[in-house]
C-alpha cells in the first residue's frame, strides 16, 4: 500500500478489512470520524497506540492530554501542525 492507495480507500464507506488497526485510526480520522478513530487508538496498548492517541487529542485541541500521550509514546510533541503530523504518521505506517 502506498499513500495514493490510502487516499483512494477513503471513497469507501468503511476502511479495508486488511488495514491494521493503526491505519484504520488514520482512515477514520481522515473521514472526520474522531470517535471511531479514538475508540481504536484507545484499545492499542503500545507506543504506536499512544502516538495515535496523542495525535487525536492534539487534533481536537486538547494539547495537555496530547502531550501526555506523546510522552507515553516516546515521540516528540509536534510543532509543525496537525497536517504535517498526519503525514508523518501515515508515512510511518506505510513504511513499517
């Protein structure tokens, strides 16, 4: 899967079944379904889940909560903006 494939998948009503949970988080986020994205991220008990969780709270404007989750994920707090952070996460997921 590449970036173009991911964005083409957004034309569907649901994420592809073979998407890993982390990619489903970004899929729902791109569909502006914060709750669905958050529900998945909350159930991911690893650093990646914490990173996604932090990103979602950053997007909702809760910087304090986002900072907590970024610390849990051992990731730097993004200062480059939410779009750049989405891109960073997507590139990471597509390359792992």
